């Protein structure tokens, strides 16, 4: 454990001393309340930290603690249908704890620790496995099978695996190396998930909107931008793409959006019907809400959180539509944070 003391506070940027051995992008807990932050600059034992929560009331001399690990996203069954903030705190869980406003220092498990999933193995004892191999699946929603993958840096032969009911914290398999495999994985959000080969984009994304498919075609694996002034229909366009495109999974990031716009998304998405299955569209959607009145540091991080979740489902073989609304406000957050650095 690395422990230092606050030496300077400038909005969302906090400076601390006595943090020998800490690294860029390490996660820290700031002050008596344990506000979540991330190291963005290191000068000897002095560090600059972007704090993901409001820093009102912090005092010079309060402790700053870190276990030397980066910000890790939790990946596993239970992501679909969830609404998170920019640092993957489950907003519905926190609302039950603190009410309609997020209390500083509030936290919650991104994945439900109590729910039991029916795990069905797809490999047998003695099967050699390595990073990225599928060892089984659980039915995450009526439309989506969640494939359980071997994490990075792990390989060996299966010595124990059994169908049954498990929580995300219980091992579902064991290797000859003694390594236990779980349904849950942790992944640093700043690191892209590894790929074997970058495949040339050839398959079109069928958006379900004829004007887009004819005049503004998009390929799967590609990217597009929807420019326009306030009130021109950008958010409505994204909702139409989420509902009618032929993507399997939708990850929607409200990055710095006005509160009323994000409220509209949060209230309408759960009631949209999936034209494929007739089930709620939320059964294959993850929402990340970080409105303009939330701290700018968390706004900057929300994009990386969403990309990490999208890449995780991509690794299972699903087509994922990632939508960030809006990247201009993401750029505003980057400018504000950089402007407060000495």
C-alpha cells in the first residue's frame, strides 16, 4: 500500500506528496471519504491525480492511498441491462443506497455477487486451453449467450470442470497449473484487448434506415460520426441505430450529455422493444451515463469504460455497436483537465 498526503487541490486535479513507487494510471483513493482518482502525472514522489468525484471539502494533508493497480473494469455475465456511470459504478444499486443523488465515496459492485448463473461447459477434462478460448457459456439474457473466455496469460489443460450454478466469484474450472477459472475477468480500461489479426472491413452494417444504408453506408468494424447542432436529432438517430441495426450488442455512452437528454435515453431505452425477439432492447444493451453536471474526470474515463465492455463482447464473436454521445464534450473534459496541470 502506497500512502501520501494531499499538497494541492485545483478543481478535479489533486496533487499529493510521498507517493514513491506509484505509476501513471494507477488508481488511488483520495481524502477521508476515499474519492476515486487516477494518477496522470508523476514527478519524483509528487503526483497529479484526476479525481472522478467532486472535490469540494477536500483539505491539504488528507491521505491518498493506492495499491499500485490501474483502474480495472469488471467483465462477466450481468453486464447487459445495466446502467453504469463513467467509472462503472452501478447507478441503480447506488440509488438504492444513497437516493437520487450519488453520495461522494459511494461504491457498488459492477457485477451482482449473489446471482447464480447456470454454467454449461463446452470443453472436457484434459482439453488444452489458452487465452481467448471458450470453456463454456451462461444464458445472460433470453437473446444472448455469454461465453466464458480464458483470461490473458493463462494456459494449460482442464483438470476440473462441471456444469452447475455458480456466482461470478466461484471457480467454474481448474487447470493442471492450479489456476482457477472464473466467469468474471478484470481488465485495465486503458489497454486495448489483444487481437490475433486485424481483419479488413467488408461486411456492411445494416442500419435499418434506408437513407443511411444508401447514402452513408458503414462497415462492421468501421466508424462513423453524426455531426449536427443542438436539437437536430443526433440522439434520436443513435436510438434508431440501436434499435434497428443488425448489431448483436449495443453499448451506449452518454458522455457529458445534458441531464434532460440522458434522462430521455434512460427512460426510453428500457421500454424499447427489440424487433428481433420482442423482448426489451435493454436485454442486449449496456448504458453508461455521465452527464454534464458530473465530474469531468469521470467523463473522460467513460469512453474507455465503454470501449472495454464492447471489446469484451467482440471477443465472444458478437457484433457490437458502440455509441458515444458526444465526443465533443469528451474533448472538453480533456482540455479542462490538461488546463489544470502545472
